[in-house]
């Protein structure tokens, strides 16, 4: 069966997040470290406000927070700019998965990629990413399928062809 897909900016942003999404153990560790950093910052702020001590440490902690806020906003802007620059992403395309190939067609051309050219896959409820390398992937949105069950069936079928992202 042939499906039609169009990648929107929200899909592209979500794909970037899905691509860098950490494993559960690292996510829990990151949340723990963030909570610890927050508590330490609040404690240092308390010491500064109540006793006038640790001004330098408070400034350092606030600088770290400002830095991470900047990186998050800058990354979001870069993802948007990259999407806007990638004219091929704006075009709708059709795709078909055969037993031997992933066939895609769009106004700019056609590709017929054998499954052996792909390394792995990763999916969530909105997107399927099929990787050609650690950083190069094809995006297929859930919207391309008539139903959630058909999308899940396609993901399950991909799982028979490729190893999952680890």
C-alpha cells in the first residue's frame, strides 16, 4: 500500500527530540541531577538573601541557568531555520515499503532504498524514524496513515526488517 506524507515544522522539531531522546536510565539520572542543581541553587539563594553570603556562587548558578536557557532557545531556533532551509522537507511525498525496499516518490525525484541500507529505527506515537546512519534518518508521520492501528502495524513490520534504536 502507498501512503502520502508531509513533514511539518512540528514534525521536524519532534523528530529532533525523538532523535536525541535519552534512554530511560539517563533520563532519570538527568532529572535527578536537575533536581539536585535546583535545590542547591535555592539553598544558595536562601543563604544569600538571609545572611548575605555566597554571592559569587549564586551568580555562578544563575549564569549556568541562563546558559542552558540560551542553548535551549538557540537550538529551537536552529531547528526551525534548518527546516526552513530544507526545501525538500516541505514537499509532500509518497512512500511504499516492499519486502526488499523503501520506495519514496516526490516532485523532486524518486528513491528506491534497499532495507540493507538502513541501520535501525525508532518510533513513538507521532513519528517513525528510519536511520541510514547514526544521524541521518527518514521521517514518517502518524498522519500518513488512515488509523493508529495501521501506523502501529507498519512500525511492527519495520521491526521485523531492522533492529530497534539502542
